C-alpha cells in the first residue's frame, strides 16, 4: 500500500520538533491544520491527490501574498512567504521544469485541437490533473495563451 502524504508530513513534524526547527515546524503545523480543516468539513480522510490540492492552494495563497508584498516593498514579509513555499514544496511531487511545461502545453494544444484562446479551457482541462502541485498554474495559463496566439 502506498504511504499517505499526510503520514510523511506528520513524520516530518516530529523530526522538526526534535531538531528544534521552529520555522519549519510552524509551516508544517499550518499544512496539517489546512488538511484537517478539509477533512472535518467534508467528513473524509484525504488521499494523496486531495492533499496535493490543499498544498497547491497554500502555494497559490503564498504566491499571491508575495505579489502584494512586492507592491508594498515589504522584503521582510516576502522572505517569510518564500521560506514557507520552500517547506510546502518539499511535500509536493518534483516540480516540472520550464521545458517540461512547454512540451506538455504543446502536446495538450495538439491533443485538444485548440486553435484560439477561446479553446484555452480545453487545454487547461487536459493539463490540470497532470500538473497539479508540480507547476504554478498561473504561469501555465500564460504559456497556453501564448501558444494559442501564435
């Protein structure tokens, strides 16, 4: 049986406690809290796929915060968010490289028969499950738009 991602996160929490890694421990507690919230709200135990969705949402929130903090020129807060992103990414599948994203976008455009930006939803639908937790979907969206306007 495959190990649950939540079990790995809990093990990492114990290791962080023992190692005295307070910043990492704080982020892991936020992760477990977000997972628990979904489990309680929906009365389920999250599988790895849903856990990745929770982590991906947390990444999205932090990236948005970084954009807002950059506008306010708050480098101190940006550094905190970036450190949290690094911890969250430790639990996600290996991130895709730009080249891999480009190849997947080109393949999905071909496969879906998309011809214009109006067909963007078709392409995004094909890529979303393959890329969830492995790529910033806002960046992927821009790449799809670029591919469809050529």
